[in-house]
C-alpha cells in the first residue's frame, strides 16, 4: 500500500467560487491614500507647530521650599514630636508671635506652611491634650443640659420683649413657641429677615 500524500491546503486561486471584490467601509479601494482620522478642527502636528501649547518647564531646584505633609496632629503631649513641642513652648512659655513660630518651624522641618496652619495645629493640639476627669464628665453633661434649658427659656422671653419693644403686642412665651411651630410647619422654613405687611 502506498501512502497518499496529504492534499495541499486550498489557496484562493484553487477555490471554485470566485470571491467577490472587497469594498472597504470608507470606500478606500486604493485610489485614495489611507490616512488616520483626526478630530475636527485639529490640525496635523506639522502645521500646528507654531501655535502648539508650550510644555511646562521644570522648576529650578531650591527655588521654593517643598510642601510636605505635616503628619498627624498628636493626641497627647507624649506623642508630640520635637516640632510640635516647639510650637507649644514658643507660644505658651515664650509668648512668641506666629510669624516667629512659622520661621522656626521652617528652619527645623524644612516645610513651608500657610499663615494660619500652625495656629490651627496649635489649637487642635491644646484641645487634644485636655483630659476631662470621669467625675467632671457627669457634671459636664448635667450642666450643659441645664444651661441649654435656661437659654431656651431666656431666648423666648427676650423674643417676647423684643416684639413688644418693636411696637408689637405683649405675648406669653408659650403662645410664641406654638406660633413658631405652626409657621415652621406651614412654610417648611421660617424667614426671619422679612416682615409681613
């Protein structure tokens, strides 16, 4: 038995049905050179080189101090770093102004900060470092509630007095509170700046 040689793969000329002529979508049949589509109004780079947007120039090294992160604000004096302790010492013990403190900060850290940055950092540190005792926590909550209740009563009395002083009638506090709630529901807001005439 003689082994048959495998048949050669078909080539386009050996197929029986001729292939229809290829037509591209853009009708580029060879008569027009192929080009990459561009956005409208955008000129090719060669024609647009005179009007091209200039690229950014790199800043010279050392032209301005670098802006780096200040790091987290410490929550206790023990966790404060040397620069933060310097702020506290200069402000609390030495009574320095913020310009001097900013200059010293820049010398120590190499970080340039805005005019109010260290001031805000100082205020936050001072608030973080205060520890309210457990005994005073209960006092604090109770007295806050009492002061707010007293303020609410004084507020409505002052409003009643102001209405009378402005030429209006004298109204009892509960009547004003009730009317305020009605007006707030009716209008979904209360416009305190306009008089109804």
